[in-house]
C-alpha cells in the first residue's frame, strides 16, 4: 500500500520520496476520504519537518481544519506545527499549539503523546530551560520503551544527547548518542542516525579530538546531503568549518560556513543562522578582516537579542571585545571581556576564552601582573572543566582545548625572563592523564604546577634532557643538564611539522636517507639539536621529551655533520645518523621521567629476572597472517632467562586472556611477539593481535577476542622493569596535545611499567628477530635498556642489508626513571650456548611452560 511504502521511505530517511508520495496521495484523498487525507498530510508534514522546511509545515497544518472527531490526528498535527514554530523561534505560538495538543492527551491517551513530550522538551531547551527539557525527554524515553516504539526511543536518546551537548557535558553526550545510534541503526531510522553522528562529532570537537570530530561530521553531512536533509546538513557543515578554522585551513572553513549559512537561510532556521554568523565573525577576525567580523558579530547578536536567549548574546559580544582590542579600543575591549567573564550564565569554555583575551590585552598594555593573573584564571577555568570529564579517552583529548592558553602563557613567561617558570607550566601541561594515574601529580582548578627540579632529574638520569614545546608563533627547546638549564627559541610548529612529515615519508621509502644526504634529516638536526650541541658531546645519554609531531619522529635518525659534532678530530666523520654519537630514550614529561611516589605496584619493580613471553599466535584471520620468524624470536628471547623463571604462551595458548590471567604484575620482563594495530581515532582501541580465545570455533566478523586492547592493559597494574612489544605501530599513531603519543606503549606505562619498547611504524620480521637477539644479549651483559637498544640498532646499522633506518629505527624506548628501571637484568653467562643449556631450551620449538612456583 502507498501509505506503508511512504512510511518506510520516511523511516529509511528517503525524505523527498516519502514527502512526494504523501503529498500526492493527500491531494487524491483530500475531498473523498478525510481519514486517509489526514494520514498522508501528517506524513507529509513529518517529512517536511525532517528536511527543515518549517514554514511549509506551518502552512500545511493550517490549510485544513482539525477534525473534531479524531483526537489522535489533531494531537499529531498540533505537535508538528508546534515543533515547526519552535524551530522558527515563534515561541509564543509554539506554546499555544502545544497547550492545545495537551488537551487531547488528557482526554484520550495516544501513542502521539510521546511525540508531544519531546516537542515540549524541545521548546524548553530552546528557551534555555535545560532541567525541564531533560525531564521531558526522559519521560518521552520511558513512554517509548513502554510502548515498544524504537523510533521514539532513538529520538528521545538523540534529544537527551543534544541537551547534554548544550550543557557542555560532552562525555555524557557521546554515551547517550551512542546508545541512541544503536537503537536507530536496529530500527533502520536513518535521520536519527545521521543526527547523532553530527552530535557526537561536535562533542568530540569540544573534547579536543578534532580528527574524530571531522570524520563523524563529514559522515553526517554526506548522509544528510543524500537524504535531502537540509537542516542537519547545514549543522554538520558548521561543525566541519570549526575544525578547518582551528587547523588554519581558512579556505575550507569559509566554504563550509558559507554553504551552511545559505542552507540555513533557505529554511529560515534562525538558531542555525545565528550559529554560523557568530563563527563567521571569529573566522573573519582570524583572517584579519575586522570590518567583516564586526558585521557578522552584530548580525548574530541581533538574532540572539530578538529570540531573548541571553547566554547566546555572550558569544558575539566576546568577538566584539576582540574586535575592539584589535582596533586599539582597549577600554571597550576590557569592559566587554570582563562582562562576559563575570556573567553568571557564561559557559565555562567561553569564560576561559574571555580571561585569555584579557591576558593578551594586559600583556599588550605592558601590565604584566594583570596579564599573569588572567592567564592563570583562564587555566584554572579550564581545569574546572577538565575535572568534569570522567572518561579516560576524553581526558586524553580534552587538554587540546587549553593548548592556546598554554601557548600564550608560556610565551608570556619567556618574554618576561621567567624561563624556569615557563618550563614548569609547560611540563604541567604534558602527560597529565598518565602522571595523575601514576600518582605523580595532583591537579584541579586551584592547584597549578607543583615545584620542579629539572637539574636534579637530569642528575639522577645521568643524562641530558631535551624538552620541546611547539607553539603557533614560537617554539622552544629547554636543554637540561645537572649543572644548568638553557632555553633556545625555535621556529613555529607549522614550519617544523612540515619538515617532519616529509622526512617521515622519506624514512619509509626504499632509498637510504643518509646515502642521499636527505636535506630534511639535516634541517631537523640543525633546527632541533644544533642549538644545544655544545651541551651534548659524543657519548652523551639523552632523554627526549617531545611535543606534538615530534612524538612521531625518531631523533636517532636525524642526520648530523662534522660541523655539529664535538668529537675529537681523529674521530670526526662526515654525515652520519645521530644515534652514532649519543644514546637516546623518550619520556612523556619531566615529572613522569623523574617522579617517584612510592605507591606499591607503580614504582616498585618485580624482583628477579622472571619473564612473561607471549606470541607466535595462530592467525585469527587473513588480515593478520602468521609471522614466519615469530617462533625463532621467541626462542631467542627465552634463551636469556632460566626456565624456572619464565612463562611462555605460544600458538593457541597465546590469547588475550592468557595475559590477563597470568598475574602480569609478578613479572619483571614482559615480551610480545605479534602483530599490532594502532587506532588513530580511538587510541585505546590499539591492540596486540594474538590467538582467538577459542581456536576452531566459528567466528563472525564482530569477534575480536584475539585482540589485547590498550584499554584492557591499563586495567592490570604492572611492576615490570621492561615491556617489549615486538609489533607494528605499538607506540601508537595518535599524538594528543598535552599527552603525547598514545597507544600500547602509553598503556603499559600507565599500568606501571618502568620501560617500554614499542614501534613507531611497520616492522619487518627478519630484522626484528636480529635486533631483539642482540638487545637481550646486551641486557644480560648488564647494560641498561636504552644502551642495550642502541647497541642492537648499531649492529643492524653496520649490516649492509639492514642499514636503512626503516629496519632499525622503528623501535623506541619510553622510560620512567626509578632505581629499578636502571638496574641490569642480571649477571651475564659465559656464552649463548651456556644460557640455552641453563634454560633447558631445545632449538626446535617454543612450548608453553608453567613455572612450578610463582615467579
């Protein structure tokens, strides 16, 4: 039947097809059958409403007198007309229509009463009555579930997520939207699906995860375009424009915003017109067009005043203050910023932006004490917002929201000659989630950075430390030794990042970058290392504390030259890799590197030389084939440990549960030989690929029982001196502002490991076996992990077939500084053969060995 077909089209999101058929059938029945005419008219109105044609809905409902004998029809018609008026910001008319609809619900309960609850929630939300809106949406959700109405259930969850979004409860937004998305997906409800994608995209953006936000927003925009859903398409375009603007892709941002504005004006969606205008004002200001910024801000402010929504007036007012500061009207700017910052209805993220703007204003006026106070106030406001974020994934990304404040404040402190304090604040913004979980840092709105003694950390590490801070206008390098701390100005982040991206591509190519005298490898050495070369003689031990894109760069591969080398003349060479001069390890922050809190299980290493060895798993599918050299690598690792002090899980026994159930906190050494996966959009979904939990059982495409996820790793406290992940991309792919590279290595450090060896990129089976054999040889001779790893890498570098950094450079050491972490593995035995005999290993195969007593 045509009605059923048009209804299915509506549910699937084919709004234009649904509307056309409903409109055609309505005209056919308009004079002959009132009952069917109303059914098709209601469906036509629903399709128009979903597409954002709000005025058309009002006209359509008003074109026919409501039937006095059909309360269910009258209820639906009044509810739809009420929603359309809410969207048009005709609030008094919306209130009148919904009050009339209420009368029908009171007389004759109907399934449409759930829609009415939602409509009332929408009206309350648009009038900034959030608690009332939330209550109404909750009632609609309960109504939907009691009536088994999955479509209403999905839209109620959608609206609850939207309300969380409006109240800046972004992690809650994602939870609610994901729940609603699952319901909508099961019901085949395409429009709620795409709307929730867009909501999650904006939530991730506000949580600082722009990459995931862009992917979700683009998916939502594409779906809305296909379904002719103008209302949600322009919303997704606006979200995408914000991300492009933050990435300084101003052309893409302008295109997105202008298209969104055209679509919003076409359907007269006042709220969305306001949303686009206020951000167009920001964009124009960032592009230096002050007059256009002023024009857009005034238009947005006019809409906010007309609708009577006071909090929305604050956004364009803040931009007007920034315009005044740009024009030199400092008194006006100061009054505006202060008014926004002190407004009781000011959202927290707008509050910290107003305080940051005041800091800049006072800095420009040479009022350093006032500037310092406002920058600190902005950071305290940010900390207050961060305290409300509970999920680990969201904590990781949320620090990106403060990158601009840190950038301004650190630059301000350096300009005032307070370089030690600038370093303290720079380190406070680094590896926050990791440091807090390890008990090395207490944070909160009024805490601020605790005292820091970088020279003492360098002394304890017997190393120099290179601490980097990449900024939009100015970057810095602090070179720290036990005697002094020097600071060097570096180019802006964008200039450095461009060179790093090219060099990383060159490192993964077939040509040896040293043989080709790669210019980018040399430039990076001159930019990042040469300023401090006098403090870094040949033979130095160095910890790198990277920032931003530097997390993805292996400093060992940088190309040094004689001019930058302090080696004696007899030892000087021409171009060479920096690893040939120094020993390098990485650290997340100074506090994580040097901190010790005495918490059991966090800083005390497991005793002895006991080993947990997992790998050579059964291929779970064709995507992760078996590694030909895995058995040989496991054999080589096992030979360095006495049989009674090792536990080995191989083949079908090498499953994620084997790790979880083995009491991993008992082991001083943990080694994986497996494939690895790195998730850019959700780094805690990075995983070590092992055997399926039940070999031989029929597995479906959703079965991920073979993956040991980073999110699972952090749940099991460790005391390991060393975790080695002999797997591709085990260091991670995603670098978070303020947190660093997050992946498997981060997860093991957070669980309590002292040192982690992980890979930045794809690794080859053959070269890895050779590298690991030499690495454990050196450990057994008494070398510390970073020295052993360097020696192993140099051994490959000096072999013709593995000379290319592609083979030896992927693996990096990520360290925390404790006495246990520097301790040697044990006394060397006389020979490899002797170790093999002592461990009782045959040369044929690795088998699962269970110690007779706990390690």
